[in-house]
């Protein structure tokens, strides 16, 4: 037997596994690194996060990613070069973290790498009849494996697309295995660059699980801040938005987009929700002269309204508890705008589930790697909600 396959077999049969989950989202602000201890798989999965660190990217790294990020026309050579370069940078971060945590690389069983999304193209956005859904993440798994000496599972979203999905959201799989609870309907709301949620029914009926993107999370606010507020990457504590007044005309124009008329589930990305999207809405509503503060207040409300509208339209009642994660949960004005429109719904931090909310997405990719190698027996997909029955991830060996 090939020694790589033999090693994978040993890992699959271990009672405990150490898996590093990696996540770099559409905000392109840093790499989340979570070292997790796993027991079991599927609904019997037990997880403990041993260490977590969010490592900020430097300005040069951000500049290189943004040179190809969510752009229809890019330098193909640059994409080719970045595919390896991103992985090498991520590998260096992993090696540094393990050294800091006093963990030897050879004691880690798997790396679960999301990679870096550079373009997301579901059919509802690209609209080309002969092509199906598509998505592209770069940061090659082979480079990660070789540079760390750790078996790497990566490129998870391609199987989701191949099996009939849109490549997102993937959180639903880990959400169901780890966070379902009998007799409590739960909404696992993640407000990253794009906002998405998973609905977990309290009766644990797989056919009632639902997951979808809802629209812009932080992406519009972050992009606007980065353009008009020098030296800032996001609206910390909503300090900018709180100085403005929400503009009804601009808000109405932002909402007047075909994406919001499409049925759920659906996915999207910065390919739609970007600075051009804001400029178009301002032109349409004759609001080009409003202040940057008023614009930020309106974008904040726009994100909140998209989340609230999606919850109201896609769920049978308001009998659920919302657990929030992602950068948006730290924006107190955004959370206030959501709560005001859902007065009868409990909004809780993901931390109440004894999981660091900032580590959630990295953790969920570690769950997918665990399923890829030693699980896959429990199927949770359903066609109604656009959730394929699929075990995801491509395996790269370090030697």
C-alpha cells in the first residue's frame, strides 16, 4: 500500500484527531487558524478548539489579492502565480502558529483549507445559459501540504457545485452536526463579507434544514470605508455610521435589484455587492450629494434589512433563536437594526454555545475535513434547500 494512503487510513481510524481549520473570507483581512481536537464524526462529532488565532494580512498581501479579487477581467499570469503564493503564505502562517503553540507539525493529522475565493459565479448572477454554477478558490493544497508536512484537504466548494449546489453556503453541514439541538429552532447567522444563515429545526428533521446567502454582510460597508476613510478597513464599533442619518431614497434604490426578487436558497458575492453597486443606486436615487456618514448609516441598515427580510420570507414563523458569528456581530448598530425589526426573536452570540464566534468558520472547514477522511456516513442534503448530499474536499499529501 502506498505510504500516503496507509497514513490516511491510520488517521481515519484514530480515536482522536488534530485538525487545523483555515478560513480567509471575502473581507480579505486575515487568515483564521483553528487547531481542533476531534472525536467521532457526523452527529456524533465531538470538538474542542485547542488554539485559535486570526492572523492579519499585511498591506502587500491584501494588494495582491485585491488585484484579482471579484474582477471579471484579470491578468491570468497573476492568478497562476497567486495560486501557489497564497498557499505558501498560509503555510508560513501555520508553521508560525504551531511553533507559537508549541505543537509539532508531525502531531497534526490534517489541514482543512478553504483557500481564498477570487470569484463566485452562480448562474443567477452570470446568466449564461450553457454554463452552470461556478466558483473559484485559489491557494493550492499541494503547496500547503509540502510546506507544512501535513496532509491537506482543500477546495471543498467544487464538489458542492459538481453535486448540484452553488458552492455555498457550506456552513450547513457543520452547523447540523455540531449545533443542532432538540426542541430549539436555531438560526446560525454568519455576517461576514456576505451574510448567510442555516436554519436548524428543533425536531432534527433533515428535510427541514435550510441554508442560504441573504445578501451583503460587511462587504459594502468595508469597501466604502476603505475608499473614503483613509487608513480604515472597516467601521469599528459603527463609529462612522452612527454619525449619519439613514437615507430612505438610497435604501430603496439599493434594494431595487433582481437578486432580492429571486427565490431562496441562493448565493452571491462581491461580484454583485461592490462599490459600483452603491454608485448605481446613488445615481438612480439622486443621492450622490449625501454625506459619507449618511451613506454608511444607510448601508448598515441595508445589510440589516436584507437579513431580516430573508428570515421572514424563508422561515415558517419567528419561533427561533438566532446565534450570530462573523465580523458583523461586533457592529452594534447593525445588531440593533436587526433586533428592532425582530423584537420577539432572541439574538445571541455564538459564544453562548461555548465556541469562539470568530473561530466558527475555520472550525466548520475542519469539520468538513473530518467528514472527508473518516465520516461521510450521515447524509443531510435535500434538493428542496439546494443542499447536495456530498462529501467534500480534495486530499493533498506532503511527500
